[in-house]
C-alpha cells in the first residue's frame, strides 16, 4: 500500500491557481511496494528527466534563461510586508508563475508573449535593492509588446522563422534559407529508404563565410554540460535496469547523447520499441517538433512511468487487434499497412515529468516519430492513467457540462454518462492505433507537409479514434458498456472543437496550436458536410439568457462523415499533398468567430474555472546509509509549486551556451 492510500485524508489533487492555470498533483500508486532496485531505477531516470530542463527553456527563446534567473533572484528577496507595492508584487508573482509554467516568456498554448501586470519601475527598483545587474535588453524583451511577440508563428504567407521567437534557428536565417538547406541535405541522400530525421537535434546557424551549418546538441557540443549530467544519470539507471533489453535501450540512448548521430538515435528507437518487458519505462531526449514552425527540430523532454497492469488490459485488446482495425479502416486500401508490426500499448502511471511534458503534459504518447520505424518496426503507445485520474478528480462538480451541453436534447444523461471512460478510450485509440495506422507512399517526404504536418497528423489520429470508438468492435472487445456509449464522446469532442476550446484564445487572436487546429478542423468540417450537427440558440431555463449550443441530429450520419474525412486526411498524409493540407487547415482550423468567441469567454468566466491545467511533480528523496549507499527512496507530495520551481532552477541549472 502506498503512502497516499495509508492516509485518512483524501489526496489533494488541486493546488495553487494563478492567471488561467490550475495546478494539480498526481499520485504514483504502488510506489512504496516496489523493490529498492525498481525505486532506484525510477529515481535515476527521474533525475535524467529533470536534468535537461534548461535545454527546453533555451530552445523556446534565447532570452528565457537570463530572464528566469533575474526574476527568481527578485522573487527570493520580495518582501511580503510591502503594502505600498502589494499590487505590483502580486502581479510580479503571477507573471513569474506563468513563465515557469510555459518554460519561457510565451504562453504554452497561444504562443503569445506574456504581458507583465507590474511596471518596469517596480522591476528596476527590485533589482537595484539586491544589486542585480540590470540588462537593458532583458528589460526591453519583457516590456516591449512588439519585440518577439510569438514563440511560434504559423500564419500562412509570412516568414515563419523571422516572425517566431523560438531558438532553433539563428535570428537572421530566413524560412526560405532553412528549407533549402534541409532540402539539399535530403537530396544528398536519395538512396535512403530509411531516412533519419534530418535536423532533429541541432540549431541551424551561420558560419564565418555566411553559409549555414548545424550546431549539434550532444556531449561536447551545444548543451553539452547538461547532456553530460543526463548521461551520468542514465549510466546509474543502467546499473539497476530491470532486464538486459532495458539496459541495452539505455546504453543506446547514452551512445546517441555522446555522438549526436541520427542513425544511432534510430537504432535506439528500434530497441526502445521492441523492449516491452518490465514494469518501468521512460522517454528522454529530443522528441516532438511542435515548437519548430517548420516541424523539423525537436524539443527536449523526459518522463518516467510505471505500468498499470489492470488498466493495460484495455490497451492490450486494442493492440492485439491492430490488423483488424487497419484492414477495416475507411481509408483507401493503397494507404493501409499490409502488416501491422510491433504495435504495443499500455496504461501507465507517471512517476516524473520533465522538459516539454512539464508542468503541462500530454495524457497519451505514441513514439517513435520516425515514419519508417513505425512502418517496419512498430510503435509504443501509453495512456497516462494517473494524470487522467487527476483531471477527472479535479473536474468533479465544476458545472462545466451543465453550462455547455445542450439541455434536455442529448441521447445521454450528463449525470451518468461515462465521460472519463470514453475519454480514456479515445486516447488509447488515438495513440495506440491512430498514429500507428496508414502508410506513406514510396518516395513521399515525411516532412513534406511543412508547418501543416503536425495538425494533419493529429487530425488523422483523432479521426481514427472517433471513427472506431463508435464501432461494434468496441462492445465485442468489452471496452464499452453499450452500443450508444460513444454518444457522449462524439458530443463533447465536437462541442470542444466548435465552442469550448475557444476559451483558450485571447480576444482577437486566431488558433495557432496544432492540437487546437486539429479539433477545430474536424468539428467545423463535419458541421458543414455531415448533415448531422447544427449550432442552435436556446433560452437557458436557469438564467434566462440566450446561448449557443451544439445539437447532434444523427450519430450514425456523423460517423459516416468522420470516415470520409479520415479517408481524405490519410490521403493528404500518404501522398504528401501540401496544397490540400494548407487548404484544409487554413479554411477550417485557424479562424475564430469573434461573436461566438466572446460568448464562450463570458460563459466560462462565470464558472470560475481555469482553462489550463498542469502538474506539480512528486519529490523523490533518496535515503542513504552511513556509507552513502541508497537504501530507500521516499516519495513526498507536499512540495509547493514555487518551491519546486526554485529547487529545479538552483539544482539543475547549467550554462547552455557551451
């Protein structure tokens, strides 16, 4: 029994709230019952998952780290009794907490730069009191709204590199130059039928002659001192690995970090996919490309998980039937995989989040991202069960469904509908089978969809999940209670894509984030073409206000339309049809109706809820004997958000300019 279950008080899922963010905590069930070897493995992998934090901060914007150091120095010396500046002090704390949460000075979802609520004079005076050097460039970056306004800009027709603040490319490099550089690199390897992910682990810079060159992230290269720390923690994890296959995976990752060689990364990825024995797993490295407007360079992330054996029965049934799902997909036969290889899936409990998965985290992950490895060797998918549990616990009784679901006109009862079960099943299908389905035609560039690639890929996986969550196969496998259980998932997904996700956007802005564009694309296309949905204005019986609601008139017709859209999105992906991808995303996934947006913001504000959630990690503390040997690992859940951020900043910070 773990120490959470042993207490009499309920687990504190919710914690501090600030701005538009609610911080949550997650349990790590059964941690106390693990062997000391397993605890040490989790501990060392967790240390590796946190150690690279500053890599991500620097990737997100070249000014992030010096700004964070400056703000944290001020925080440590703030006076709680300064009544004269209480409003400024409160605004400063709000700003710093948002910067911590976003791993930088730009919002983690909208990509817009934060606007401080405190004055420049307040910051200057605070810095002078502690004799902290005032850097005028940093002051300007914080307070000038016109300077570096967006971390990632995806506006069609603009130079996506020159208008983005991310730090994957030197500031003077244009989009045209970067695209030509990587086109030439790929053209130099035309014989590659197993192409590495060119550009994944490097910053593109100018050399002394004015040409372009990569600065590779590796030991002895860029971020070398941080990567050496990660290597050290991985070496310690190697010593307590659960089996030889797991030890081989960790060793291959160490080799990649030492060399920066992309072929070595592919070798590691293949070993990782095939290694399915044992209870503990992890990812660590340069993984997702959402932060690069060209979709090439990967942000650093790491996390550690512990298998949930009971819940994994659900994903086991899906992965064992992967070929059936592929063969019965509504996509064209030439885009289907003739053989689904190496697809594995499980439900896990997170033990530690790091990098681009912290504090805001995905709830499902499917890796690796290499198309040819997926096709020839398979993929591994996880649903992060204790995170979805935390979300569900925090949402109980918050009034959201009552406010936004159309009253008395749905085929399900919001009091008893299996929302959490269907959400988890959607995630399972999306990660386990959706991302692993379909294939590229021979010769198609996996990066050919450019800035639209991430949105199209997420739409493909979501459509796959939506199509099959309504299939009779779900009931045959014992995964849903009845044939109409999927109704609540269809409704809440479409409601989110059309209406409620708008609460995450500032007035006057368009949709930027890939997952949000994906959901809008799907729901708006279906609203137009399915003939199964409509938006209605109804008088609310409780408050007498006229409000906009979604009404689904035919669930079977909606599913048929989902199948048609899935077929088209898979065609775009398989053929690398950039023009069609651009048309689909720009027409349905980007623009915002100002009137509808204003209504959603007003209705949501009355609920008093925070639209974004993130997590405070548990604190793993080694217990050592007189000889310094670890004899146990204690887990604590009471570390505050501020204290954790300051601890990470002090303990893990290294120079990132090496």
